[in-house]
C-alpha cells in the first residue's frame, strides 16, 4: 500500500525543503543575535524541576516540525491503493433458466427426477452467493419469469418450490425463448457483471427464436451463459454412446461459446452439484479479477493527526518544556 501512494498536488511537497532551509538560515543569521535575559540562578530552576532531560529538550520543536510536515503532506493530496476484500466485492446479477418440460420428470438421479436434482443443485448454488441478485425463469414450449432479480433468496427458494414439470401448458423445449426472457430481465440491470445459468435435458424444439440467435443478443448485452445438460444420457458421450441427440448438445454448447460462458454435462446428482460448483468458482474468480482496487484518501487522517499533535506541542511548551524566557 505504501509503495503505491500517489499525490494529487505534489508541488506542495517543495515546502518541506524550503521550510528546512529557512529554519537553518534563521538559526545562523538571526536567532544567534537575539537578545536574551540572564537568570540569576539557573541551578535553582533545575533543582525545582524545570530542567528537561537533554534527550527530550527538543521534543516540542520536533512536534512543531512534525505538525508542519503533516499539513504539507495533507495539502499534496495523497492517495493510497486499498485492495478490496471479499466483503467489498460487489455481487453480480444472475438469472437461472430451469427447464420444466415433461421429460424433466425422468428419474435419472438416484431415484430423483432430473428436475428435482437440478432444482436442489441450483438452490445450493444460490445459498453460496448471498451478495448476488438472482432471478428464476422457467420454460418448456414457452417461458415465464417466476422470480425477478432479487437479494431475498428465501423468497426465490419458496417460489422455486412452487414449480414442477408441466408448470407451463406449452409442450416442447424453447431454449431460445428462455434465453430471450432472461436477457430482457438482465439487460436493464445496472450491474457490470451478468450471467445466465440454463439447465435443460434436451434440444430446442419449440419457440420462434433459435438458441444461437438468442445467445448473440445476450452477448451483445454482456451476458455470459452457462449451460447445464442434465440427464443420465449426458454422461454417455465420453463413452461413445450417443443416445442423446447430438443436435441438442451442439446447440447448448454453441450458446455457451457465443456468450463467453461454458457448457457442463451432468449425468448424475454429483455431476449436477459439480457443475454448479464450477460455475460458482468461475464467476467468483472472474469478479475478483475485474474488481478494481479502491483509492483511499489519506489527507483527513493527516490533518487530524496534525491538529492533535499541535495541541500536545502547545500543552508541553506551556508546562513541562516551558522556556524561560
């Protein structure tokens, strides 16, 4: 912090050497010729306790110079970089788009449906981000904003518990429409950091807007999209079993790439939790990397210190370190 100090008006610092030079000139040319008063009994004064220890005899003068130096430093407008802590970090705005099509009822995740597993993983993700405004969009053949962006995560969780597969009457999976709905919620946000987490188990087969077109619009507004393919079949790509539509996988992978996000495949409950943990880590590291440090104004503290030291110097000069004459 000390090595990064900057001054708004550094020319004021020239007063310090000027004051030091003036003091030296005063001592050499003027003070030594000043008249004085001879006191008849200096030892008596010392015996009465008026003598200061030789080490501290110049203490009031040191304080006087220190006060002057603090005032000059304050006038120069010093600023010190102050790196933000995690508490200082401003949260981001996140919309979660959750697929509620009938296929999400499939019990893929240890007896739990795809929807239940996805919702539970999403709620853990929300609990880990208390500083973020988070909202919820649900979609099947159409889309609907179930909860706008909010910091009240308890309300968000209660609203998420009221949705289930079949919540919307429109059949199908309209991924492009869901992205547009979430984008409309996020684009008006004043936050500089915006993200969309989209969870689905299949390919886009409804809606009038393609996922790629919607992703390009989201990218235009600075919205990153993280897509999560949630089904047991999603984990079969690595083993060469391609029972899930390659078109569906390609679509959501393209959506993530266009917007600067990332695609995740979750073939079980653990895969879902890991996907959300990875998204959480990616967003937190990105936010920390982009958050600029703060500049702390130092001059108020310098002026306060100067005033306090001036009172101390005056008090000592009038009592313990009094000069006679």
